[in-house]
């Protein structure tokens, strides 16, 4: 029998009933008029969520495939690239670029801290010959919970011709990302996070400058050739170049409708409320979020474990004793943090239950915390946010 867990990891996220129902649908011809209409509507909606008038290209893959598509379509072996690098997913984007032969410079910060904009600007200023072809930024660094300030990076670029490519896998639809207004060339996201859909599709928005770079790029590509993707969405019956993940498209179509009906500003405000509530709860319990409030992203909260506690044991206890799924740390934070996801479809009562479970699990492992004070602080923060 299927177990009902409370899913509080930073993606995949729970799915709204409307999205679940949308998937309960028969297959049809993926190149026919019925499905083409649905894809057209889905892409119109996604353009609003991406805040772009440019094409949004759907791909059948997870978010990492989207990152790989950005590298193979817009870069060539030998290109110099600047990676804004303060966590596991920033490093993944950089590693993909290196794997395809790019020469990557990393401008780093300790995990849990933002990369100083001045350090990024300094790297760009020192590139007197303007060799950087792209700057890679992960807006919501899901491993640490840091919000990397895309608009500030764009301003630091000034008139430097490098493309700005943003991994928005855990941020698009959770926090503002004004693709066109800020001048972002490539934005990549996945279906399974704030888009409230199952894993299986990635989406990229592409500026005119990025399309021009794609024409110059000499990197071999086939499945992820975005020019083919563009041709397929401009077909009479829009689709993907190869057989598509129809059920995921049904879901994304429904989820984007929900997001637009709620309104983007309201969706962002809801994520802000959830994040404030969780951070207040964590502090009220006597624990500490990894990231200070000024730089914390509103989609995930990594919580520092008390000295001597293995975060993985806490995650296992929460799952095995309480059926609550919270995220383990990643990479060098594997044992020292646990991550509470609050992006996409979340509810305050689920997060309150998650906080309570975190406290109970720590107590079970011999490290009692102020669980009730934590949930009370979370409730208070939620009420305060509602009155604002
Ligand atoms: C910021 C970020 N980038 C990339 C990825 C990779 O996406 P996927 O696991 O869908 O390949 C993730 C997944 O958690 C992510 O959070």
C-alpha cells in the first residue's frame, strides 16, 4: 500500500489536487492538434512565469539536462566562463561547462554566504580583453539556501558582452526573476520544484543574444539542440523535437494555470511568508538557519545541526518514526545540516508539523530542543506576516 508521507524536501514537491487530476488523462498523438494546443498554452503561461517575451524551450529531462543544454548550445570548447560559485549546484553548472572544454574561473564564497558582488565585478573588470563568454549563476543555491542576487550580477556585468546564464531550478516561480527587465540571457528551470509538477521536464528561456551565440557554438549536440526545440514549438502543433513527457506536460499546464490565477506577486509573497515562518520556528527552537536572513532564499531552509548530531540520522528518524520527509545536507554539508523545503505547493500546517518533527527527532536522538517554543514562534511569524 502506498505510504502517505509529509514531503518537505526542496523538490520534488507535493502536487496540488488540480495537478494530480490533470495527469489522469489518456495519451494522444504528441504531434496532433489537441496536445499542440495544450503545449501552446503551457508555453504562453511559462513565458509569463519566466517574465520574458522570448521563446521558452521545453526539454524532456530533469534540471541538470537543462544546464547541460545551456552549456552545449551557447558555449564552445576553449571559451572562458565565470562561475559565481558558493554551493553544490553552482559547482555542478561549472563542472558541466568544464566537461565540454570551457575554461572556468570560479569566484567563490564559503558555503552559506553570498559571493560578494564586488568580487564578481572585479573579475569582470580584470577581463580587459573581454574574453568571458558567459557568467553562470545559481539564483537559489539549494544546497545552502543562499539567494544569489541575479539583478546585482547583471549590473556588475555592465556592458561586458558575456551571456548571463541563470540556474533557476529551485527559484523560478518562488522568488522574483525578471528575465527580460533585468537582461538575463538564459534561464533554466525544472518541472518538479516551484512549478508544482512531477520531475521530467526542463525549460529554458533564450534571449536574442543567446540565440546568436548558439549559431557560433561548435559544441556537438543532438537531443538537446535548442534550435530543433525552437522549430518544434513553432510548428503548427507545438511539441518537443522527440516524443515528449506528455503526462508531465499535462501537469505543468495545470500548475502554471494555478500560479497565474494566484498571481506572481502573491505567489512570491506566499513563499516569503513560509520562509519567515520556518526560520522563526528554527530559531525559536534554539537552532540556527545556515544563512542569515538578508541572504536566505525563500524556497529552502538549511538548519545547522547541534554539535555531535548527524543530520542524516535526523532525516532518517523523521522519516522512520514520523513519516516526514526532510532533506539531508548535500556535499560538504551532508552531515551538518538538514534542509526544509518550502517551495511550490506548501501549507503552513505542513511546515509546522515539519518543525515539530525536527524537534522530536532531535530529542529522540538525545539532543532535546525547545520544540514547542519553536512552533509557537513559527505561528507568531505567520500571523505577523498575515497582518502586514
Ligand atoms: C539549483 C538547482 N540546480 C540544479 C538542480 C538539478 O536538477 P535535477 O535534479 O532536476 O537534475 C537542482 C536540483 O535540486 C537544483 O536545486
